[in-house]
């Protein structure tokens, strides 16, 4: 059980209203180890943001800029505080995002005062534990990312194949953490330059997140991830979860590892009940408003 979080104002509970085109959109800009997000609340006003508008807002030169765009809407599952959706910078929807889940959990904890909470995602329900903040605007959050799915249909793959060793050069391992991941185990992280082509390999009908992991010790890994629809990011939470599970499946490492990414470190534990626990920081960078009519519909 987490210690109770300090109360602060995020989003007040109000009756849902009809969005008007001239209304500015309030957003939170957050990051987890440099993997950055724009978080917008639609629980009180449905904005109906199109893929084109999401892509424009995610643009780093002409919009707010982010690795992923996150929306909160009314949850449909009992006990969940919000339905969370994740969008890539190209406007396509992702099924899961570990770093963004930590950020959303920290915001909802600040809003409600709850340190233990549940969020609803397209991939299912995620429970989170928000630990007491050691500095203003920054929290450490543990998210139960659920069960990794290792069947070829679950990833998914285009045809039946051994997900422990895919029929690709380098024989990566694959699984789903609510989104598709393939992990290559390498000595030289320069191999990560293969990521863009591998994302689009015909073996992955929905494309895939491509991780490149170097095992430095049984409990330590260095990781880079080419994220589907986003490219290289400073951190990929679901990719770190996938890499640790795949490393343990292959017998390369322990089930509990510190994963070093370009933006810092997170702790990943593949528990005895096979759920994957991810612990790392969630940081508020700034808040603001934006005029949606300045961007494509």
C-alpha cells in the first residue's frame, strides 16, 4: 500500500459539457525519463480530436511537441479513474505506454489524493502506486503493466512463429505488453539503426516497437527502443518491460532488472505471478492552453 499522496488541484470534477470551437484546450506537458507527453482531459468536454489535429499538436516545431499524445475520458470500467488513450506523433493510436501511464497516475493521484489507483486503457486495466514525492513536480510511480502475452497471434505476427526466436536476422524475441515488441540482444547498440526498417517488416502486420538490449549484468540492461510511429525516444516503458521479460525467457538475465535508457533508469520486475511491475519517475514540465482552431481538423 502506498503512502497517501499530497492533495493538489489537477482537474475538478464537473458535469460533462459540450465543447465549443473557440474554447482553448488546457494541457499538461509531462515526461518520464525524457519520454515526453501532452496530456489533455476530455472527461468534462469531449474534444473529438482527429488524427490530423493530434499529429499537428504533437509537432515539435509547429505544435506543442511530444513523443506521444494522451487523452483522458470517462472510464467505463468500475473502479477506474479515467479511460486513457495514447496516440503516436503521426496520429495513430497505441495500445499502451508505460511512461505515459506513470505520468497519468501521478496527475490523477494529485487530483484525488489517492496513492493507489486504477486506470483503464485499450489494453486493459492498469493499477498504479504513487510514492511520496521527494521534489516538487516529480513523483516516483509503480505501474502493474499486467501479463506479457507471448503467443504469435497476441504480438501479433503475420504467421505462426516461435516468439522466443523470430525468423529475422539476430533472432529477436517478441511479445505484447498491450502493444507489439521485438527485442534484439546485442553487444553493440549501434545496431539500433536497424529499427526503422524492422518496424515495418512484413512479419509485423501492425508494425512493432523494436528494442535493442545489451545485458551488462544479470540484474542490469542497457536499452534503446525504436518506437512504432514515434522513432527513437529517450525512454520506452513498455519496451523496457518487454526487454526484461524476453531476457528472462531466453535465460540471459534475472526477472528483476535495472534498465538504463537514454533518459535515465527504471526498475522492471517480472513477478512470480507473471505480472510486470515498472517503477520510474513522472515529471510535470509545464501547463498551458492551446487554440485547437489553429491546427487542422
